[in-house]
């Protein structure tokens, strides 16, 4: 595979030269010598277009593996081990998650130079959405319902997982700021330990801009959030992180992928994230009418087959949806400002993602979607 032709997904439905260099055959050969059963590396036959790391499916003489590489400034062996522990727990509880492989020292994450690597068994099933952009709607109500039901099963399996909160804020889907009584005060308090985020925000009137974006929604949601039991959640429930059967209906999920954004939040936060990721065509936001009510309601219908939802839950779910992305949007600003040095991408995360997505719900189409969610049980 020619590295020069590899492109990563951009933030606007485009394809760009990746921020991180693609994996090479030589570096993968060195890495996999540490992982039994070893075997000669034959090819890197598919590279992921996801932009925040470098990853590839690798064919070896003893089988196929999935290799993912992070920069040390984004993930350490310890922070990767946090998500690997969650993945192992889910597998033990019957959730189909590709096995995390360990090296000759029993480690699931390996640091070599400026990089940190992880190796997984290949996913089972058909990776139907592997080239789909984030925020592209799910491909029909059957897939939406199946995705909702699987999310419910994952949440049920996670209830007895007691690991502490992630030790990083960077590119994880936490809900700390969202859950606080005063989000603007919480952001201000965090800036001393998040210098890249502080550097970006100090150049704008962020209190007014973020306050305006979240004010219509947070006051309604905060009391309900405070009553939610905390648990580990997936954090990025988009269909590109699911594999599917190749049967006639194509609606059976065979594997759940990528727990990289997982953190301690709460179930309705994860369900709201799933709706935000799969049922709103954000890349077409200029068209206005981008909400897919049928997909949102099918996700909810599938979810409540496993985890019942009361009327109060549906109200909170609707209140969460316009602001569920708050913490992650700020972590993306921090990443683009401080790690990749892409101020243009930080601007997209701040203006288009954080502020723009919240603002869409004020309009008629956004209100209609929220209304449909509130009445999903009626």
C-alpha cells in the first residue's frame, strides 16, 4: 500500500493528509515481534481513515491483527490500559469486543520512542461503515434499532465495573463540565491544568459564547443529571464502531469497536451521544433539516428493549442532546491547539461543533427532534 495515497477524514466531510504519519511495514514488524505468536508481517492491507491516530489491519503469516498507534502526548501506556481494562470486562460479560492482545511482558500497550501502540484481534463480521465519516447517519432503522439494543446490553454489562475515572481529559468523552452546577465556573477552574485549552479560550469571549450556547439547555438538565448513576460508557457510539453480520437482514451486531473515548459518565449521556452521532447529518448542517427522527426513535426503541426508560428519562434525554458534546468538544479544541497545532481545526471544534451543534436545536427542526424524543413513549 502506498503511504503517499493515504488520506484521513477531515472535519467537514473532506479528506486530508493525515496529521499522523501512516504505519509502516518496518515499524509494525518490530512491534509484532513482542506479541506471540509472532509470524512474518506480510502486508498492511487497510489503513483507517480516522484522523486522531494511525491504525491498520495487518496480515501476518499466523493471521491478521489490528494495530493502532498514538502519539505519547495523546495516550500513555497507562491511559490505554484504562480502556483495555474496560474492554476486557465487557468481553467477560458477554459483549462482543475484539480481544486486546498482550506482549511477552503481559502489557497491552507498548511505548516505543515517541509512539504508544496497541494490538487487537481482528473484528468479526462485516465492517459496513468503516469508511463512513463521523456524524453521518446510520443506514436505516433496522441498524438503528440493533445499535440501540446493543448499547443497552453494553450498559447492563458495565454496571458492575468499578475502575476509577480516566486519568486524562484529552480526547475522551467525559461529562464533568456538563454535570457541574456551573459549567462556566468548571471550565475556568480547569484551565490552570489545561494550558492549551486556556491558550485558545483566552483569545475570545468564551464565557459569553459558551454560555449562550448551553444556557437554554443546561439549566433544564442539571438536576436530572445529578440523579443519574455513574458507570463506564462507550463514549463514541457511531455505527462505524460496530461490525455487522452478513446475513439477509444485516442487522445483527457481531463486534463492538474502539473504546478509546470511554469514560465514567451515565447511560443517558451515552444514549444521547448515540443519537447525536447517528441521527443528525451534521455535515449537511447548512441545509437546516438534518434531523432523522426515525433513526433517533429506533435507537431509543432498541435501547429500551434492554434498559427501560420512563417519561422523566426521555425528558432528560432530550435536554441532554443539545449539550452532550460539551466536554468532548473542549477536549478536541485542546488537542488541535496543543498537540497538532491546527488552529483551523480548533476553530471548527469550537465554533462549528461546540457552539453550532447546540444552536441548531433552537430552530424548528431541532425542536421537532427534541419533541419527538420527549414523546417517544407515548
